[in-house]
């Protein structure tokens, strides 16, 4: 047990890695929706000012802010809500099980962002420069 406790000093770095990788992955979803890169979404590009377009704006802006660790807690809270909303309107109507309704990524993003809201950004965040 003592050996596992020796990892405690690295927890802020692991938290930062979780934040950065999750944010960059999330950012790519928005880039795909807005710019069709690396390929357009299978359902097509969202129309300007449609619900999916607003979601893409939040994905890009929120993903970028979270990746650099700026306004991490409020951004994580907003993105958690966005993903909860996406799950309930986009996936849950297709069936109960996330594995079958395609909602696993939305659920995982939702709860990772919710955790980051409570845990903070970890190390390597611009939020930490003000302290």
C-alpha cells in the first residue's frame, strides 16, 4: 500500500493529462462539425445557427479553453451539461443502453467534465498562474 501512496505527488499531473487529452479529443469533434476536418460528419455539416452548430462552437471554444486550463471549472461545468443534453436528446431516444444507442462517448465526456468541475484543472493550467 505504501508503494501506491508514493504516486500521490503525481496526481495533479495525471489530472492535467486527463484534462488535456479529453479536451483535445473533444475539440476534434467540434472541428469536424464546423470545418469537415479530417472528414465531414456522416450526417453532414450542420446548418449555421442550428443546435448542432451551437454544440460545435461550444466543443471548439470549450475544448480549447480546457486544453490550456483557462476558466477550467466553469467551462467543464458547461461542457458537462452540453454532453448530458446531447445524450438525452440525441442518444437516449434510440434505446436504453449506451452501448446500443451510440451514447457512450457523450456519457464519458459528460462525467469526465463533471469530475473536472469538482477536481479542478490539475497542473499545467493557466488557471494556476493567478495563484
